[in-house]
């Protein structure tokens, strides 16, 4: 085992000791369409955590609030729906609508390079984005993507950013070697199905849904290939909030670890909650399959998180998202915080 892996293992054991066994269910409810907060007995520090409500990889957060995982750690977490992009997550923190937030690692990096005051403090899982090809496209493997049209929902959509890295590492120019087709969020699959694009790049559960609905072939994802053993989503906190509430965020990190380990072992239970609470438009069996496929044991903190950020920064330098002068190792240390130190 490498020194880095030993550090990671020690960190996780330490957090597991903090976390303990899974908590009992707590009384909870929706306070309007945008805010989800539990009832909590006794004084506890409060953390407003931004999330993307219907995203598959964020379902464990809502489950964790309702089932008392955060309460057991002595922290009162309120979930704030921030939208479906990294830009809206940054806005939620910048406008003080949230104290911390869950987002894709690669989505965080450019704003943080530009000086946005956020520290990343714990990872959640690997996976949750898919690159899918139609049968008509003739794409069988990654090398076949060269010269093809890829549909996604925004010029800076997280799946586009992620799979530009995948293409670059496969020797395909991620800008000039393919054509990116920007379409409305709900029409990514339809665009490929009617032949206006050859591939779709999307997030789960929507990616899973269009793969199944249109019989698309999985060409790449963010848990295998160049993303093997890489963290996908991480939590970040507003710098000023962190300075005054370090222990509260340590408690959030401990709960985050426990929640994702629980989901890894009980995807059917979390899927049942996901269907009932959020109704994302898929069956419980489908949701169980999606949740069960994510890499929940990959939740780095401390030195292990620094290594993941450094890896992500190097990837975004490759695709020219980050500035050529950025030092990935220095950058990773500067924008992260070790809550176990």
C-alpha cells in the first residue's frame, strides 16, 4: 500500500469512528418546494447545504437528512435546491443562500482558480455521468467518437467538461475533433434518437433513462476508464463560514461518509425514498440500479482529497480549462481543507 493510500485509509477509519452506526429515522418534511429541513431536538449548529434535488448522486443527501444521519452527528442540515449546474451552485454560495454545497469536482475548479472563496472538504462518490452512442452512429468504442456530434445541455455542462478530458486522453481533440450540439436539458436523448446528434453526454438519472429508452450504447462514464478510482462529487464550503464553523463542517463530513457507505450497502432503501420524495420519473428498480452502480466507497478527505483535486486540475489543464500557469499540486492544497487535522 502506498503512503497516500495509507493516509486515506486512516482518514476514513477516523471518520467512521466519529460517525458510528447508522442513525434511527427522524421526523422530517419538505418546507416548500425548494427547502428540505428536518425537525431537530436541542441546540445544534446549522449548515445550509446546496444540492441538485433530483440528481441521482444527490439522493443520499436528502435521505441522510430525513433519516437522521446529520442529526446524530449533532448538526442541523437544511438542503437548498440550487439548480443543475456548477454556475448556480457557485451563485448559491456567493449570494449567501447556502453555506456549503455538493457539486462535481471538475465544476468547482475553474471558479476556485479565479479566486472564489470556497474550500473543498470531503468527497462523496465516483461516477454519475455517461457518454452514450446511438446504433446508427456506428460508434462502438471511444476511438470511433472522432468526427461525431455530441449532444449536451449547456456549453459548459458538467458532462461536456468531463468527457472532453476522456476524449483528450484518447487522442481526440475535444473541441475541433468533435462537434458539440447544445440542446435543452430534456431533449438530449431525443436529439440523438432522431439523428441530429450521434452521442449524448448527460448526468444520471437522465443519462440512464435515455440509455434505456433509446437503446443507446455506453461508450464512457465517470467511474471507469480515465476516471477509474477518481472521485466525482465533493462538498465545498464558503470560506468565511468555514472559518467560523469548522467543527460543524467536520460533523457534516462525518455524516457524509456514513450516508454514502449506507447507500452502498442499501441502494434499494435509498431508491425507495428517492422515488417517494422526489419522483424522478423512473421505477424503483431503475433507481436502485443507478444508485447501486455508483462508487460510494470513494469519499476522500484530507491528503486523499488533495490528490483527487490535483488529478482533476491536471485534467482541466490538459483541456485548457485551467490556466497553463496553474500548478495542480499547489492549487489542490490551496483550495482544500483537512477537517481531520
